[in-house]
C-alpha cells in the first residue's frame, strides 16, 4: 500500500537508498506517466509539474521522481551517467508495477533533456510494458544503441530555435523503428520559455499519451 503525504509525496525504496517522488492518481485514471528529468532538474521542476498537471486534468496519473539522491545530484559526472539513470528508472518502474494502486495502469515515460535517454533505455528494457514515450527537448542521441529496441510509440518534441538539439533529434528519430512522430515547435528555445510554447508541449503530450495509454486486459487462453 502506498503511503502518501498531503502533497502526494512518496518514497520509493531501492536496494541501498530511497528515491523521492510525487505521485498523483486522478479518478478513473487511464494510465500512468513516469517523468525522467534532465540534468540539474528534479521532481520539483516547474515545467514538468506544469505538464503533469495538464496530464492529470486529462485523466492520466503522473509520477515525478528524482532518479538521484541529493548528494549524487551534486556530482556533475553522476548527473550524466545515463546507465545509472536508466537502471534507477527501471527499478522505479518495477516498483510501480507491484503497487496495488498502479499495477493495472498502462505505463508511459516523459523524458526531458538527458532524461529522454534514460526513458529510451528503460523502454527498450521493458519492451511492450511501456506503451508510449514523449521526449521534450530530449537527448535521445545519448541512447542510440537502445532506440531500435524500443516498441513504445514515441513522440519527439523539439523547439525550432533549439538548433543543436534539433539536429541530434533528427538523427535519433531516424533510428526509431516503432510508431513515431516528430513535432517542431516554431519559435521555441530549449526550455520552451516563450509565451504559449510550454502549453503547446503539454497539449501535444496529453494527446499522445491519451492515444496510447489505454489499459487493455490481456486475453486469456481458454
């Protein structure tokens, strides 16, 4: 049973440590979106919380978690250890799959910046257990070897003014072998700070997750 505080804060126990997270499950949730944040960001990210709130309004549960402890996050090299971040995301996802409140929900990942790489790596590990991925200004190029293994429907969202990341996303997109879509938001920079741009990210993300995170009961052999 999940133990939640009033602000939806929870703790996810792993082997030798605990990850801090915020979980919100709206009534009649259709699926759960797990957020993998970029370097230097956290479960408190105002941008990802804004998007999570929009997803909640659309009937989707959200889990915003810190894949690193506070001391680990102070280490620059640890922040960019994609293998470590991926393993933490895999472990957190396994935990979610075992909780009564979330075990029946279809799962998706929302990855921002370097968090997109760990989301891709974890999705490649889980295969069909992950139904959808959204990459916001992501660095999927940091997980090029894993991209062809992903079966989750994948949406890349990149700002039109974010030229370096845009080029990296185009190269990574070419390696995606499953259902995919590429959205460039004109006039948007890497953090989508311009008026209305983050709202557009939230709109595209909600549409994508609602399309693919539909809980389907497995058909049992008779």
